[in-house]
């Protein structure tokens, strides 16, 4: 640990760990535990929804269950707009991370203790809102620890991503074992405990995050704060009420996708017309638009780990491991294994290459193309019936998921903080998560077309379409770079 910046960097003064600001350690840990709780819950959620009552589930139709999982994921990322807005206008990013964690923990407690769709409605509404607040602001808060143009930023975000994936690996293992051994509600309870641990360490080390994250860049008129609070409560009530009182769950995914598209278009319009956005900042927002679309395409396939591939894992994968039958929810932990192994390599690679690394648009394009190719890997096992696909084979297919994710996702977090207008820092990160949310919701929409007898068409068409999107982005890369105004 050192007290000064290394030569040749633009680091802000302060302590560092392995050349990075010490605040990275705190954000690494809080995101680890939040992802432990989030993915631990998410990997057993589809099974809870479509398993029969005799198996501890709610007995919903399979397509409704996968659609609801995709819709819920979309709601998580849609709620980042509220978290980003409250950070920019009322509380600041640092406080929103803390309060978001509390709401997440309460949501998991509701899932663990309340029965049936009542627990699902209240629990998912709270987790969605809390995760939205935490995710938009934790990533933006990390961005404040680096100056614009600091070549260490991509490496720092990749290390941050390592924390996310340690949580994403351990969470499904713990909740899957608890679900098969004791029941679904014990798995949901473990998610609540994980979030509590993350909050505890965050409180202890908050002082290492600096002052930038505590500022409110665009303060709201105090008279409007009560109105904003009322809107937040209304959103919770509407979402929870819709899930509890018989809203046609099979249609929810279409509603969420439509809302995300409309709100995203509105956000782009606000940033492109706001008087608080400088001309060069406005040009950077234009550069962000094709990255937004490509990111949504990527996540529409990747997030099928929790929709289509959850069903695939349950019905088509052979989980016999040396005589032990592993839970199908372990599919949620296979991809993070590769992220954990490869993240340090990518962090060092981007740091060492610095400005010699591929441009951000090209990294995005390679990530999108790789994701499409990975989906084509499932064609090797298409045409069979029953649990015949070896878990080890899927593990290696998911290695390409991981490489593609590392080419795109941490880089996306990093470039969003660089392209963000000063008056919309947290809300720009919310817009990034809208693209993830749109893709996540589409993963539920696409899952309704999956059936074992149609695997050639399903995996082939999905993979080919996304590869084409990646190739188009690669062709547009020079145009995008010119509009990024010097951001690499």
C-alpha cells in the first residue's frame, strides 16, 4: 500500500492498493455480497416458480416462470433510473449504495418468510428497487476514484468485476444446496444474510470512498423531495400489487421491455437537449447510442443463463458428478468460475496495453460476436432428448460466455463513466443498465420459443443474429471513436 500515485498516471492523491485507489477494495466487497445475494436468489427463482407444489414450488407454467425471471431482471435495471436520479438530485451516490443495500436485504427477507405470490411480489419489488439503487451508484462511485483518461480505470473496473463474479459463483452454490436440502425459503434466507454482511463491511470502510461520491451534483428543490419519496413508494406498491393480485404474468415481460425502450429514448432525448450538457459531452452521448444497442443484444443471450439455460440445465444436462447429483441451479455458477480465473489476466492486459489496447467500440464488437458464437456451441448437443448434455461440456461453452463478458461488460461500465455528462453522471450509468435491463427482459421473451425439439433453430438463429449485430458494430467503430471526443 502506498501513499502517492505511480509515475505516469493521473491518479488522485491518496492511498492505493496494487496501484489502485483503496476505495476499490470496499466497493469490490459490497458488490461481491450484493451479487452473492442477487444471483443466489435468481438461480433458484425459476425453479421456485415452475416446480410443482409437491416439490416446494408455486406450480406456474414454465414459460410464465422464465418470462417472469426475465421481467424481474428488467425491473432491476429499470429501477436504476430512480437510484441514479436520487443520487444526482437528493442523496449522492455514496448514500444511495447504503440505502439500496438495506432495501435489497429486506426484499430477500420477504422472499424467505412470506408464502406464495405474496412473498414473490413484495420480495422481488424490493430487491429490484434496492439493486437498481446500488448497482447504478456503486459503479459510478468507483468511477469517481479515477480521473478521466486514467489508463488504470479499465483494469480497476475489471477487478471490480472479479468481485461481482466471486459473489455470482458462491451465491448459487450456497442457495442451490440449501434449496435441495432444506427448501427454497432457506435459499432465499441465505441471500438476505449475504447482503447483511456486505452492508456491514461497507459501513466500516465508507471513509475510504472520498468526498466526490457524497456530493449531490444537481440538487433538487427541497419542496420536491417529498413528492419524489411518494413516487418511490407508489412504484413499490404498483409492482408488488401487480405480482400479488393477478396481473397476467405471462405479459409482464412485454410491458417491461416496452417501458425500458420508452424511458431509454426519453433519457437520450433529455441528455441531448439539456442546457447543462456541453457540446462535446453531447457528442459523446451520441457515441454511446450504438454501444447501448449492442449491449442489449449481448445481454439478451447472456442472461438466458437464468431463463432458457435454467430450463436446459433442469431437463437436458447430466449433473452426475462422480456419483453425486448436483443441483441444476449450479449452472449459474459455471460461468463465474471462468470470470474469476480470467479477470486478473484481463485486468493486467488492459493496464499494460494502456492506450495501445483495442478501442472500446472494437472491444464491444468482439464481445458481442463471441457471445453469438458461444450460443452456437449448444448446437453440438441439439437433437437429443433427456438429460444427456454433460455439465462439463456446458462449462467449456460458458468459458466463451466469460471471455465475451470480459471484453464487454467491465469495459462498458468504465466507458459509461467517461462518456457521462457531468450533470448526469449517475443517471448515465442508469442508462447503461437500461441496455442490460432490455437485454435481460428479452432473455425472458426469447425463452418462450425454446423447446428441446427445436434446439437447432433456437440456438442457431439467436447466435447468428447477435453475430451480425457484432459485425455491424465493428464496421461502425471508426465513426463511434470520432464522436467519443478523445475517450479511448
